[in-house]
C-alpha cells in the first residue's frame, strides 16, 4: 500500500478535502439537554487544527420523541441545539476544517444505566431490540413517514448551517440497521420482507428524502455494518456477491 495516497486531496460533489484521513464519529455524551456547548466546539477544533481531512461528528439525533436513550447526546433539532452546532461548524471552518454531522436515530435500544427514559417508548420496525427480545414498539407507517421527514429536516438544517456533508447512521444495530436486519424487522408491509433488498426500502426512502432536502451536489454518506451491538457475529450479507447485490440494487423504495 502506498501510504502517500492518504495525504492526497479528494473531491466529491461539493466536498473538497485536503487529505483522505477521516475522523470517525464517537459518542461522547458531552451535551447536557442535547445542546452542544463551547467544549464540544473546542474538541472538534483541535482535530481540525491537526489537519484531519474530514471530521464526522458524534451521533446527533433527529427530531423524534424516542430517538435517543441519553439526554446528553446532542440533538440536531431545536433552537438551542442548532445554535450550538452552528457555533461548532463556524469554529471548525475558521480552523481550516471540514465537517459532517452524523444523523442518528437509535431505534429500539436498552435504557441507560441511569434509568433515564425518553418521553415515548423506543420505536423500531417491529419493536425488537435483539433476536427474539421485545424492547419497544413497532412503528406505524405514519411514524416511519415522520421519521424520514425528521432525517430530511436535520440534513437540510445541517446544510443551512454550513456543514460540508452529512452522514446517516445506518450501522451497529440502530434504527436504519434494525430495518435491514431480519431478527429486528419482522414487518409484513413493504418495509419488511424476507430479502435484504426488500428490508432496505426504509433506507432507500430515507436517502431519497434527504437528497431532495439538500440538493444534488451535497454529499450524503450512509454508514453500514455487518455486526450489531446486539450481535457481533451478525451478517446482513453472507458472501461478497450478496453484499454487492445489496449495495447495487437494494430496495425499490416506497409503499
């Protein structure tokens, strides 16, 4: 491997990076009440000052009553959280950095050890938190539509604030991934199905809504994974051919 490739510029749509080193998102729970403050801005500015090509923020949740199990995880909705994120991106840009927020809905998850709970039950495709284990409620078609709209609004707000791209958290057993994974998606409508392609319709509709909200030239990343926090050995695709077929042709979208 030629390591010098990591230090070459990269361009995709409107995104221009000085190098190909990306800071991955890492949950920090440093935003009481969901509001990122000056300490959060300072944290990302330090990374920008050290010439990271692209900074992806910690997961920041979208506007659903139970999108988070932690009151200290930042939000990408509401006047105060959005003002906090605007200060973050302004300071990152002033330090020469490029940044994307990771937009997140946790889906059906275990409560925090503190006992804190959101104002509504955790929601997911079928209410399962893991294989054979109910931990929340199944989303209605209206819940799904509102969630897709919440992601699209968060993406639009991110672009309006000056972020350079967005990442959608579709990995690790959280909401989007719960639709992908058969043990947590037992739906019988068009958002379920026996095949991975069928179970990808939620993600397809979500990405389409985000694209409509941000326009054609704004980069959208979708993070996916095989493993889940609920099951490190899980595999959405068991062969490279299955993975290729999924990524090329997943889902037709829409009910």
